[in-house]
C-alpha cells in the first residue's frame, strides 16, 4: 500500500471491538472520516479520527465535546468519543448526502436565488446554534456543509472549533478563500472569535449568490491580501438581488470585525426577509403577453407600449403562426396581439385553429391589421376576439387600454376574498 493509500484505520478493522470500518468517506489535513457499522447497535455511523502527529490544540476531542453540547438539525450529532491503539476518534451520526461544494459544481447554475437563500438560511441557523453554545466553527466553507438526502443542511468538520474563552496561541488556521482578515493578520478578537465565522459566511453567501468567490489570486497569499486590503465587491454588481440583501453580504464581509452583524440569529431573519422579497419579485408575472406579427418593427413597438402600461409583463414575440403555436403549446398567454395578415398562415386561420383545439380558451385575443376588411374583422369578433386595433395613430392608446383593463381585473381578483 502506498503512502497516498494509507488510512488511519484499515478497511474491515474492528475499532474498540465495536465499530467495523467499511470505507473512507473523506480526507482532510488533520484526519479522515470513515463509514462504519456499530456491530452492537446494528446501525451505520461515521467515525472521524486524527492523524497521529496532529498537535494537541487540534485534537478531535475538542470537536467531539463541542458537538456533544449541541442539539440542532443543522449540526451533525456525536455519539461517542474513544481511543483505539493510541488514536483518538469520535463516532457521529451518518448523514447521507453530498457536500455543498459538490452540489454547486454540478447544479449551481440551475439553482434559483430563493433556493440558494434557503440553503444559506439553514447554514446560518446551524451557525447560530454553534455560537449560542459559546464556540466557533473555524472553517465555514462549502466542503464542510452537507446537503442530506432528507433535506437537512448539516455543518460538518468542526476541526478548528474553539471555545470563546480559549486563547489564540498565535495559530493561523483555516481556508484562505474564506479566512477573515483578523486571522491572517494575527489581530483576531479573543472572546468574539465567532465574528470570523460571520465573515466566512459572508464569503460563502457571496459565492453562492454571485457564482464566484469575492477574491482571486495566483496563490493563497494573494487571496489573503485581497481579504485584508481589497475593496469589498458589491453583490448587486454581479447578480440581480434586493439592495438590502447586497448590503447584508457587504456587512458580513466587513474588514473590521466590529462592523459585522454580532449575531447569526439576526442574519437568519434578514435572509428570510430577503427570500420573501425575492420570491415576490420572481412570482408569476402580472401579465403574460404574446405578440404575433411578421413585421419586427411593429412587434417591437407593440411590446414597448405593453411594457409602458404593465412594466411587470412577460412578453414573447412570434414572427409567424408556427412560432405562435409553439408558444401556445408551452404555455398559453393571457393576452395575444394577433396580426391578421401574415405569410403561410394568416392570423384569422391561426385563431380558428387555436379555437378548435381549445388552446386559446383562457386568452384574450386582440386582432391587429393595417387594412383589415370588415369581413375579417367581423369574423374575428364573432370567433371571440376581444377587440380589433388598426395599425395607425390609435395603436398606442388602444393597446394601453386593453393592457390596463386586464391588469386592473387581475388586481381586483386578487383582492376579492373567495366565497365558500
């Protein structure tokens, strides 16, 4: 077995005559985590052990005692602390899932802002529980956060955990990408060490919402200098988020620890408020509009008038009947502006087909034409079109009236209580 393949415990080894080692779950700078079976209680557990040469201040005993003092769904539970052949280990609940780092690498682009905020709220809530117990995590980063299959978001690897009353001893430890300036500079506050966790969470929040880390460099020293002296990048410059959320992330990454939020409990509430605000803004648009016209200039002009009357409207443009059909099959729009004279299939023919297959039943259709005959107009109105608008001086006013009417009707429906 090569040095790279060596493990603290061998696969199949029975630790303390109780725990059968089955696989290596992870490797770190100070130890390893194993998948194991408690043969007495017949349950799956995780075992974490230090390498033999780890300094006393990084003993797994510190982490085990910290975890044992906590009862929170966002913090992994610890079952036991032991020693096997001179090596300390702790037994933890086995949480099935993937790390947040793995999740972001594979699915990060597909996560909506509300989904990202859900994860951040859960992380902040777990950190608040750790801080209330009088300890700090010391290494908050995506690799130390587990997204469990059950939906739990679990903080892992409190290997750098220290109580508020413990001296610093001049130790510089952590992950450069998430390291607070006071740790690198050696100016870390004694009894307010948790504020370094707050900073790391701010970096994590920026990473999750902006999709990139706030500071980059050729090597870790460049990154640390960025944390110490570089300007704090504004989240709102990278992603469309509410101003208050951007300001919260900026305050979390304040260079001076005293300028950061003093409590993760307060951060939890602010993140929840931000999620509600984002969810309201990303909810179903007030009005979905489809403009069907082979004249691109006219289509853009109609879209402009719609946007002026209903800024929140979701607008789609179809250049011909085929494109319009594809849009209807995806999701029928609430309002349709339909040009009567188009190549291959006219607006009248398209409307007739849509009526026959019931794709237009929930839509308000407004016919448009630069020179529609009275017969065409009459047939459209007879088939159920709401209105006919000639392409000319009346276009803007007539479009504004139709759009305003639908928006006002939607607002009235929303405000009217449902009778039962």
